[in-house]
């Protein structure tokens, strides 16, 4: 069985990044269509993790995905992130391992402490990608034997790194002869959706023809909902639901991303409010959608928590109705060689 067949008939787990607030949880809990959600939280935000564990007990959160906080170390620097708690980077990694092991039964996945390519906000060089691949792989091998459930540890492969480094991951076996069970694919933030999809097709083709075609995959920060049904991912995360709500927008299956701020209030004057532009039938239909979640139009207009909840509910429905199928990905022209 190849990786391209891996998730057919099984459940892909969309992961909502960033945790949820009490108010958002209450909105979701009151919606009949809501299903317990998978949530990603960085280990640097442990107060939020504690809340997610409480919501797990309430049946709101189904599973918890822990991120290492490597991006914060990359963007802010080790000294600022560690706040004097750790003398060395390895001390921080050791404490991270101890922390996730303490709640192993609650966790679906743990992102390794990877090394993000290059220097923050500086142009990357080919050598940056070589160094990131080597250092990330060293960190993975350091963490793996210390994990209570090593199969939950995600080795991270960044776009721009050579595919031979992905091949090394897929060919690897632990001392007991077990192959890598989980690999994270991290597309570049500075690439278009189309470029990312071409890249991901090449990644999955590479995996399918490797010595480990059934490895589970996680897509880090993959924000394209239409792209999700194209690939046999096991988990994928995005923070888009939080970002849209903060800008008085939300995602809908039927109308796409809509704006719920008045044109008088919007920072972008070309951004016309959905309800001001819509015909009466569309307004009625949107109102019925919101009310089916036991919310009101006033809720979504005035409360970002309500918008976030509607966004989450629509994403959940989209993922249920649009599972991966190999036929979903048509052949695409390559934009670049994989190296």
C-alpha cells in the first residue's frame, strides 16, 4: 500500500492552531453540528495547553498537538525565548521532552525542535538549507530515544531542503528496526498556494516511491482549504480561523471568506461588507446558517469569538465533505526541480 492510498477510508485530522478561549469553546459547545476538535498549541504557551486539557475533559477538544516553539526561537532568539531559564539550547530541549512525556496520553503528536533555515528576515542561501536539514535531523535523533511515545515525534522537512534529506528520514530505522512513523512537511511562507501545491505533489510522489511509503505526514501551516483534498496528509494545521476573525472576516463553504465589518470601519476601503452587498435571499441563507449554530447575526458582527466559532464549524464541515482522493490532484506543470 502506497502513501497515496494511506488515508482513503481513514480519518484525516485537521488541527486548529493556537488554542481556543472559553467564550469560543462555549459557542462551539452550543452548536449541534460541532465535533470535538484537534488543537495545536506551542509548548511556550503552557497556560493555553492547560486550558486545552480542561476542554478535553469537557469533550470540546479531542486531541492535542504540541509544537516545539522553534519558530519563536528562530524569530526572537534563544535568549529571549528561554528568559534565562535554560543555559543551553539542549537544556530547553530536555525540558520540552520531559514536559510532553508528562502528558503523553493526551497528545496526538509532538513536533521536534527543528532548525528553521537561515536567519530571520534575511535572504537564505543554499548552505542555510543544508545546515537546517542537518541540525534538525540531529535534534530529532537526540529527542527520539527520550520520548515516552517516540512514534508521536514528528521529524520536520522544510521546503528548500534537498530531497536527499527527506530520503534519509524515510530510509532511517531505530535500534528496534522501526522506520520513521511521522514526518512534517513545512512549506515556505513566501511561496504562492500554487507553488506550494506543486511542491507538495512532488513531496508525496517522492514518499510514495520511497522505502517508507506509509509514513504519516503533517502539513505545517497549510492554509489552503481547496488544497487539502489533493493530498494524503494525516494531520494538517492552520491558524487562519483566528486571523480571519480578528479582521472581522470568516470562512464559509458557500461564499468563501466574507467580510463582516462595515465599509466605514474597514481598513481596506475596497472591502465591502458581505451583508451590505448581498441580495435578500443570500442574507436570509446566511442568517439561517448562523442560527443553525445557535448564534445570531449580532453575535458574528460584534464578537470575534463567535466569528471564530463559525469559521471552525465551517472548516469542520468542509473537511468532512471533502476527503482526500487520488483523483483530486490533476497533473500539474512543474515550477522547479526538486533537487
